[in-house]
C-alpha cells in the first residue's frame, strides 16, 4: 500500500508536537551553538538566512535580544556575499538552510571562511553540504519536511533560537535557573495555544471564505516579534495562492503603501499586546478603504466578524509561535480550494535555468519537494 504523500496541513498540524518535544530536549538540541557562544565574548549574532529561514529568524530576534542581551543582525546570503560582510571578532555567525544545500548559504560560508572566521550551520540535515562546510553544525529539530512551502521549519527555527537564548542565558549567568525554567514552561505552553488556534481557525475560515477567496493582492502587517510573522504570511500567500503580497511594519503601512488602497485590497494586521491602541485605530481606518480588513489578536475580548482571536498570556516575543498557523493554514486552504498548486510552465523553466541548490541536493532527505526549500 502506497503511503499518502504529506501536505502542508500535515506539517502545520505537527507543530505543537514538535514545540513540546524540542522544549523538552532544549539543552541537548542547542548544545553545539551554546558551546560556540560560550567560547567567545560575542556582542552580536549574525544570522545569514533567506526566505522562510529569514522569517523564522526574524520571529525570534526580539526574544534573543531581550533574554540574551546581544544584538541580532539578520542578513540575506546574497547580500552578505556581495556587500555586507564586515564581521568582527565579537560577532558570532550562524548560517541557516533547512535543506543544507542552498547555493547562497554555501557561498556565504565561503566568505566567512575567507575572512578566517568560524561559522555555524543550522540545518535539518547534518550530512548536508552546509553542515560539512561550517565549523559547527546543529540540527534545529525540524525533522524531515518534504513540502517545499515551509511551515514546520519556520516554527521550529524560531523556537530553536528562543531556546538557544534561554540555554545560553543560563550558561552565561544572564538568567537564573528559575527564570530559564519559567521561560521554557511558557514556550511549552505555546504548543497548546498553537493547537487551539488551529482548531478555531476552521470556523473562521468558513465564515470568511467569500472575502478570503477573492484575494487578488494583500498586505500583512505586524510589529515587534510579529514582523517575522507578517513576513512569513506574505511569503506564503505569494508562494501558494500566487498573489502579490507585501509585508510591512504596521505604522509603515500607512506611510505610503496604503496610497494604492482600493476596496479590492485585503489587509491583515497582527496585534499581540504591543502598540494595541494604534494598531486598532489603523485597523478601523483600513475598513474605510476596504471591506477585506482582518485583525489577528491575542486579546480574547476584542471580537468581530473579521477578527481572529488567539488568547494567550505569554510574552509578546513568543507570540509568533502561536500566530503563525493562522497564515499557514489560510495559505494552504485557499491554494487547495482555488486549485492553485500548479504554477505557470515558464516559472518551472526559470527554476531549472537558475538553480538554487547544489548537485548533492538530489540525493538529500529533502529532495522530494516542490519549489521553495530554503
């Protein structure tokens, strides 16, 4: 009997299980990166990543800055290779590639090595080209995700960086054991919140299907940690539903991008406990221009037809772990309902002409996917 091929929905549904398991094995999972961090006096962590890996890193940036007390700089690999690679002695460099075979990540590692510096690979495959090229390699607990439109990879990557901050904070004395245990318990609770959000999403989607299925172009806007969530939401709508979608900081959205607004636009705003009053005012203002304005909020008491509530009391820096499934599920289901999985044949030709993976990718654990692997 042939095993059913897994879908985006399967990987989204598995996220709560992976959150619980990875929090449980936090010290072991993050050990290689924590040891590297403790080996120097690092003041800045450079994360070299693109696509969903960049978005997952961005989701975790506020957490790392707050609890580990270091600056976090996130740079796309091609930008790093061509123009922005002035790494210093007190910079720790982490290169992220879920597959471990992305050419741009491999080129970034070459640049780091050419400067006589060490680099860390974060990947789902410790036998990959990137893992072999870097000085330190760690699997961030993603498992095997063979659908190219990454979902579990984003959530587990964000969680890994948060757990790294907790374990490194504990090892360096920046956090007490009690503080670290409290943070891990809160991160563990994000699994329950993620699970509940997935369960509640179905009725919201069905109730708003008419508006959602008419998506022609969209904005996804957030602030704080949820800048990363907005970036990932926009990427997913573009990759799957195949519509132009922009990601913006909430206030930035009304400083130019809103000028082209018409009633045909769809806007998603994320509110997770910071900037609340201003975000809600912008939400109300957006409803003047378009009937297709949605708000995703962690406040259970602020309700409405196009408001999706994800009640949670964890620190704002953790909320991407709870909010990501809203955008992941919406992108998956719309693409399924609108039958948009097949892309233009010229796009396929383009992908063959401009390869983003090394030759060894064909035999990797991630090679059965569709476009989009980071």
